[in-house]
C-alpha cells in the first residue's frame, strides 16, 4: 500500500506584431502552439489562446526567463532569448498541462474482472492489501502491480467495455527501486482540482531530508477538501497530476487547514528538488488546455570572438576577429590592454561576452598572463587554445 507522503504580459492582437521582442540574432528559440481542436473548445479558441499566453508567460518568468509570448486567434507564439539557455527545461514547463486532480479510488469488482484476463505467469498481478481503518476493522484494497511498461501495454489493450464508463484506469509509477508500478481504477469525477490551489512551495521533510511540495488551498478549496476527506474516511483518495497518480493514501480522518503535501519517492534528492520546483511553478500558474505543437525554430548563437596573440619583434600583437589590431609592449600594461578589452566587449553579439584566445601558448608567459588577467578582471568568459587546438571548438 502506498501512503500519503502527499505580470505584466505584453499581449498583442496580431501574431505578426513582434517588435520589441527578444533579439534572436544572438541566439534563441521560437515555438508555436495551437489550442487543440476539441468540441469543448469550439468558439473559445481566441480566449483560450490569450489565457494560455498568460499562463506560459507566468511560468517562464517564474523560471527566470523574460520572453515574448504572443497570442493570435488559436495560436500562441513564444520567443525565448539565447540567454535563457536551458531550453529543455523551459519547453517542459510550457508543454506540461499542470492538471492537479483529487479523485476517489474505486474499490468495486471491476479490477478483479480485468485481472481475470491476465494469463498465468504474466508480469502483472492482482494484489490485495488488507489494512486497518479508523474506528476499528480492516479494509481490502485491490490493485494491479507490475513493470510500468507491462501496465501501460495492458491498459492500452483493454477493450472499451472492460472499464465502466464512470471509471478510468490510471497508473502510479514506482516510487522506489524495489517497488513496482501500480494500476488503479479511479472515478472520473474530479472532486477537487488545482484551480483551488492558492500557493505551492518546495519544502524539506525534516525526517527524511527530502524535498516535498506543500500545497495550500484557498478558502473554498480548504473547505471542500475538509468535506471530501470527512466523506472518504477509511477509503482511498488518488492525487492525480496530468493523468498520472502521484499517490493514493487511505484517508484516516478529516483533514482541515487546507494543506496537502506531494512527495517524490526515493530518487536523487537534487533531481527531486528540481522536479518539485518546476511542479510548483506549473501548479502556481494554473493549468493549460490541451495544446498542439506546431513548430520549433532554434537560432544558434553567433560564434565567440577570437583574440589572436602573436609576437613580432619586441612587440605583442593582438588581433580581434571582429576587427582591430594592437601592437603592445611585451608584456603589455593594463592601460595598453584596456582598449582591447573595451573593443571586445562592445563587439560581442552574444548574451555573455566570450573570447576564444588563440596563440596564447606561443608567446612568453608574462605576456600571456597579462592578457589572461585583463580578460578575467573584465569578467569575460574565455577559452585558451593549446597548440594542438584542444579546448577550442
């Protein structure tokens, strides 16, 4: 049995109006989404696109990335500047629907009927857990247990009449290396949703020292959660996030105060904290409608400038790939290097000023060290190439 370990936005009316957005000539990412064509979306596409743009903008800003999000008709165009380098994380934040649902677990016989279809020796097995419940007595909980892949295949192969229409088969992934995934039948009715979330924040469990997500409901949600848990004492309540069960605890008593915790099993704590942080952003910003991904264009950053060092006679010669030649003393003084650094910084077209330093190991050490120090003091990122061009890309 699993236990509860539980903007100001610049929107324009026309998609073509992108003036003042991120300069993607310095690198960046542009994505286009469309509100999925669904019967329930009919006639609401424009309003849904506007709401989607606000939600995506809020998620990106909370992740520390100021981007341009533009809604037009049923489409949303997102332009992310190159300085927001973690594209994978940002795309996950935009594509995640963020639907938090609390749904009652069914304890009828439908799951037993599904288990009867299993062949002997199958990787998936029907498990029955008998546990204590409030006010004495015991209660049996049934679920299918097995590898995630086997449960996913089983669910996909179920005939339409295998699961009563008021129920849905959902999977709870394994939460520890020695556990299996679980398939449960839950009621389709959503008794409480993420729309009632007032606050979501990452905390640390003082006993396990692992990250958790603490959710606080608004006043209406807190009252509804207390009423719900009072009704379900002795039964299971599934916490569902984007169609996947996070946990399905047995409710032992009415839960007042409007707070619930979501845990992340026993994986790498650092990865779990990152997951909790992003889930907090998603839940805090609100759920997205179902979206169709239309296009993605990535604009590469321009190459870093190159600073080439050479010795000609008694002088140190420096050349910038963007233009500029200096003949300095050997070694050069900080004052002599200042115009070189100023020119390199002004000519950079990258979000971070970077230099690829070539020939440094062909000049005397005092000259080389003087250049390295000037670059470091100017807080310019640099890579120095060795004679065989190692370190250089």
